[in-house]
C-alpha cells in the first residue's frame, strides 16, 4: 500500500491510497482508493466508486514469451528503434529538478492535446513514496518519449505517457514509444515486479490508445477505485457529483 498526501486547500486534506490491501491507516477529509483488489469488502460505505479496464502483462513469464505475445508489427518497430539509435534511460527515484522538468514537459504536451495537466503537488507527493519511476526513449541525448510509473514492488502502473515537440517523423516517434514500453517491461521484470500495467483502456472513449496497448498482448483486467469523504463535506461532494458526474 502506498499513501500519498496532497493538500488542495489549507483546510481540506486529500489522500490517495494506492494498491490497498486491507492495511490499517487514517483517512483524510477526502480519500481516494486506487487499484483496490476486487475481492475486498469494506465495512464503511463509500461516496463514489468506479470500475475501469486496464491491460496487464505477467512478468513471471519468460522474456521470449512476453516478446512473442507482442504484435509482429510492434516487434519489428522495436527492433527498428534500436537501429535508429534510440536508447533507454531510467530515472528511478527521480530528483526534484527532474520532477520539475517532467511537470513542465508534460503540461506543455497536455495543453497542446487539451488533456488534464499534471499537478505539481501531486507529482511531488508521488515522488515522496520513493516509488515513482520516469523512463525515456532518447536519441542524440534528446528525449523523444517519456513514461511515468507508480509501483509498489509488485505492480507498476503507467500514469503518464507523452512525447516531446522535437521535429522528428511521426513514424520514428512511434518506434520510440513501442521501444520504450518494451524496455520498461524488461526493467520492471529485472526488478522482480510481478505485473506490468499499461494503464486504462476503453474502446469507446480512447479507441486509438486502446488499440495501441492491445498490440502488446497482455490480459484485460478490471480495477476498482473508491472515494470516501468526511461527513462535513459530504453535501458539497454530493452536489458536485450531480453537477459534473
């Protein structure tokens, strides 16, 4: 279990509980449980819960077997990335400056793609767990693609994936992304992780991303998320849910 504390307002503390497995802990005014094991039951009611699909790869399998399950086209592109001089970089336990660079780079990408930005407080809270990983596919010492993971020693979950604005061909950027996923798989396998999690998939809302992730083989899995809020903010939370879903 990883406990991540962030504070959105000086009177309201938010806490994220990742990979919850019935361990005792103190809740905040606003507590989010992410990646809860499906069979767990809770004595207290939750104010919101959701299930989403993700794609996982069993890292107990042999390297050859995992690679064989990747689509033939993707395997070709992974080899091609190596021939193009693309190399792997891993930033385990990233330094503060590396996290600042990550936030700036991702948020520039997010603004361009009109997706949610990465919050500075949250990224640094994730860093405090000691389980944040940044990996990069680089060419000529420039990062083409970056991945960000959160792990608990058993499962590594992809949180962010983005590319730079460097003037490179879209095809080469695609090779770099596939190469990086493969190198990430190898890295976490060497760290004795059991599961590599490619992050959420949804054929209706993100068909392109889902199709891409399915190219790595793996197994579809349902993960559970829950939110519990303190009684004194429950009316505000309920109103927010009605307005924004």
